[in-house]
C-alpha cells in the first residue's frame, strides 16, 4: 500500500533488488496506474527506477544501466488506488513473437490468433491442411507446430526470466529437450498457396526459419483457379479493403463460387472482418465464432462443401 510518492519509493526500496538480478544486467521499468494519487504512469515508473538504482548504489556504490528497448530484466508496477503490485516480466517480448517470422506481407495475422483459430476449429491433425491465401505462412506454420506437438515458442532467442539471478541455464536446456521429446508424428500434408510471388517467397523464408521446409509446401497459384483434393481441411484469411483487386462484393461472390466448384468434399474455415459481405459467399455456415483480430471484430466461419448432389442441396 502507498498513499504518496515518498511512501511508494520507501516500499520499493524495501525490496532486495540485488537478489533478483546482477549489477551488470540492464533493466527497464513499466507502470500502469488507476489512481487519483498516482495519475501519471511514467512518473510512477521513474520512481520505481530510482528505487531500484538506489538499492544497488547503496550496496555496491554502483547502479545497473537502464535499457528501455531490450533489457535483461523488465519490472512492472501496477497501481490501483492505493494498492501497488510489483511483478517481474517472465516473457520479455510479447509471446506472439515466436521467433520464426523474419518478414511479413501487409497486415499479417498474429501468430497467437492463428494458433487459437486452429484450436477452435477442432482440426483432427490427421487430414491434409491447406491455406489457399497463405500470405506470410503464419497459419501454416502454427498448424505444423500443433500437428507435430512442437512447443510454440521453441524458436525464441530469449525469455525474460533468463535475466533473473536464479535462472538455471542447464535446467532450462533439460526442460526444452524434454518438451521436444514429446513431438508426435503427423502423416498428412500441410500445403499453402498464394497468388503473389512475394508472399510465397516470404512464407517460404518463414517456414525455413521454423525448420519446417520438409513439412510445409507452398506454391504460387491463384485461389480461383485451383482445385483441392476432397477431404482436405482448409483455413484462410482472405485479404480485405485495398488488398482486394476485385470489388468487395465481386470478391466474396467469386470466393463462394470457387468453394462450391473447386473445394467439394472439404471442410473450410474462413476468418474475415467483412462480416456483412461474407453473406455473399452463398453457403450457409455450419458454425460461426466471433473473434477479435487486434481491434477488428471478425467472424470465423465453418463451411462444409459437399460433393455431387449433396452440394446442390447446400
């Protein structure tokens, strides 16, 4: 509890920061405030920075350096009225940054969203998986990680907890090796395609970064001119706004026609923020889920496209 700046500083100085990280480590402080007393989060963060620096200076006559961009240790302060909560950031960079994406197309899908959509879809991890508008390859890579039971952040160079004084590198390596031992077999095919050669090149680079070049194949082909093998599980995030060459209405109508004729016997999941225009696909969704893509409200919809006469009934 703290009722003013001096009390906050005093309470923060009572923490033995020298037991948490070393003098030669860099650190950064971040604060959020919901208080009539502490109205400026940057000032609260500065008070915590001073308390940490003074704690080290009192013991060593030196203080660790601040690195706001890539600190070894990141400390968070949350203030709600008089209650102050101090926490260490164990993650570092946001966990959606898996470490495999070195390049991206315009408006790439967040890795965590892609993984979440795959899990929501209840893909059986047996059937073939295809993304016909694969962009940066995010959905494909996340599908492969799930199919082979590979830890999603295995490619991250560093986690926040690695800067802590009690971090045990040998134990961490043992934990990583144990998690990789749980890798499973997947006997289907994971494929993607995109109409733009640049997207294909970017997705292949990201797939290589994820060490999935033998597990995921991407081709340069037009969604509207490609037929897919029946039984394939399809998931894609179509372009929107200025990224659509056709008018929006024509685009979704053409998507629907293509699904009916070229994707017979397939299960299809599609996410879009163009919720009203999704009706123009002309297929009744078997399932609809409201999701958020950043600040965009989207609809994630399942379509079963039947073969032959069953398709006509649909």
